[in-house]
């Protein structure tokens, strides 16, 4: 496998990582502004990521037997696809929230906003790390992915407390928790993808 081909593969990985970032931006827009059209666009990007993942994994699997780097990053496209699947869980729950007129508490909206912001930062850095291979950027992505997981967990606990005190409805509660768990899983898959790229 030529050096140029490996560069091409990393560029493709960057591009699907960037599509995942765009998905998050559109999902945030749909969530905060109750815009179904933004959620539809995010879902379209999800389909594109799934298609790209299949092609990238096929290309890497053909080259993996003769190229150790291709073998090391073979699972990266799959992890990015799982990130897209997590974002799709957020679009689905956001769509249900809009269609059913569910009201989230101000705290839930604020917490979700923080998770969107942190996730966008992490995916942007993950895309950069895919291209540059910078150890510092990779370590930052791993650390900040852990932060996303921790934030989602802490917000879930705080939310359960609000549920007990009657600050939120049980119906909205399950939708909100599904969104939080999707962010948590997204953090884990982003971390797994970047660790593979780093050869860990």
C-alpha cells in the first residue's frame, strides 16, 4: 500500500468524521429550534456515513494483510459509524419530543446544550487528529471523550433527582435519558476510534 493511498484513507476518515460533526450541528439546531428539517438533514448525513463506512472498511480489509497501519485502523470507520448511530438516536428522540410537544426543564435544555458544545469540540479535534496524527491532539480527544461520558452520567443522576422532586414529567424523562445515554455512547465510540488511529 503506497504512502499516498494511506493518506487518501486518512482523508476519507477525516471526511466522515467531519460529516459526523455536521450531523451534531444539525441535530443541535433541530433540538434547540424544534426544526424537523434540520433533523431530516442530519439523518441524510447518517445514511452517507453508513455508505462511506462500508466502502472504507472494504478498502482497508483488502489492504490489511500487507499493511500493518491499515490493519491497525481497520475498525476506525466502524466506530465513526457508531458515532453517527448515536447521533441518530438523538435526532429520533428530538423528533419525538417535537411531535409530541414534550417540555424539557430549563436545566435539561442547558445540560443538553453543554453536551452538544463539548461533542462538537471533540469531533473537530478528532478529525484533526485523524489527519495530523498529533499525539497531543489524540490525548486531548481521549480525555475530552471521557469528559462527555462523565457529564452525561452526572446529568442523568441530576435528572433522576429532578424526577423524584416532580420537576419533570416521566414521559419527557425517558426521552431525555435516551438523549443523555446517546451522548455517553458517542463519547466512548469517539475515544475508541481515535485510540485505534493512534495505534493503541
